C-alpha cells in the first residue's frame, strides 16, 4: 500500500525525522501533537484546556490533509505533565469526540520537550469510512 506522509510545517519534523501524520491505505496515525503555534512557541501557556483544544486543531488539519475526518477516529492518547488536570483535557476531548467516542487513554508523563507544553495528543483513525 502506498504511504502518504503529512507535514504540519513544523521545523522539528525534518530535524527529528518524523511526519505529523502518516496514511497507509485507509489507516491514518497522527504523531504526538503539542500546542505549538505558527511561530514555534507554545500556545496558551499554563492552560491545559486551551492547549488540548489547540492540539486537536492541529491534529484535525493533518487528518483532513490526508483525506480523513475526526469522526473516523478510533483511538486517542492524551499525555499530561500534571495528571491531576485530566478533567480539563477531558473537557476538550469530549467537545471534539463526544459523539464519536474513540478508545481513549490519559497518561501522566514527567515532561515534554518544551516545558511550556502541558499536554500532547495522538489520534489514530481511518482516512475513509471503515464500513
């Protein structure tokens, strides 16, 4: 099956050697997505809810660029530096995926590359309807 990498334009992609997302056939995986603005700086410092929304917005664009949609999500992973703030991230997750209800995992991590990132997300989905 052909492999279709999707770039978000992040300067870290070529440096690290990764793609924002990769589509293989109907399957699409979105890499760990941090709340990074167009200027490369963290969006909404100190606000888990807004950072989570920003991450989903970035992931949504990558999914759509690969021909998919959030409604075809099958798994999400939400990683937080302060797991006590999981409800703030869960609120944003529910606003995006409430009717879809993908399998979801919340994980506490020690830190991310940028200390201003409070959350990072991953999304796996079908680019086309799985039916």
